[in-house]
């Protein structure tokens, strides 16, 4: 069992055991999801411009960036991978869902939102 919070120092890094402010490993730990990859269209904070967002991929940052590059090429659009989410510019919901379902990893892919 690892320590995650201390009343003396606050949050503790699960990687190195130091207080998060003095973390030496800078581990990026994402909360474990429910195993479902969700694809949805988002416009919030983008002045009405829509992006296709992919949430819940069980990948580290390097693998997420590589997958984002492949998705951008498949959609013929720009995008980014940040904070565990892949964002593809434009409305590519159907194309992204089909592409992710065809992958050999066997992820459960769901279309989320309206």
C-alpha cells in the first residue's frame, strides 16, 4: 500500500514518495478508467470551433502522441495529444470510431454525447 496523502505535506507522488511539490520523478499518473474509450465532439472554449476528442485510452504519453499522429493522418486534419486526451480538429466522429474499432488492441469504443 502506497501513501497518497499526508496531513503534514499534502499530496504525495506515487512514483517517488516525495511531496508532489518536490517530486523527483515527475510521474504522470492518470486515474484508471472503466476500460471504455469514448469519442465525442467538443466545442467548449474554442470559440465555436469543433474538435473530436478521444478520452479513456490506456496509453502513456509517448504512445498517445504516436496514436494521435496516426489518427491525424487518417482524418487528414490537425490535432494534439495532451493530458491523456487526443483532440482532432473538425467533426470526424464516425471516422475515428471506425478507425479505433479496427485496431488490433480490441478497445471497447463508444460514441459519447449527442
